[in-house]
C-alpha cells in the first residue's frame, strides 16, 4: 500500500499537505481537511 493512503481512523491526514494532494489526485473524498471515511469505504 502506498504511504499516502495511510490515514488515521478519524480521517485525519498525518503527513500534511503533500499527502492530501496525492489523495485528492486519486479522487479520495474529503470533508474539510480529513478523508471522508464513510464515502471512501463505499
């Protein structure tokens, strides 16, 4: 699994803006500065 896909259980992004940018490029759903875990698992 690529490093940037690892996030906290609450959706917070431990590695900051670079990680957020990579997740957005992959189309990962966000809610503010966190991954929307419910939508991401669907």
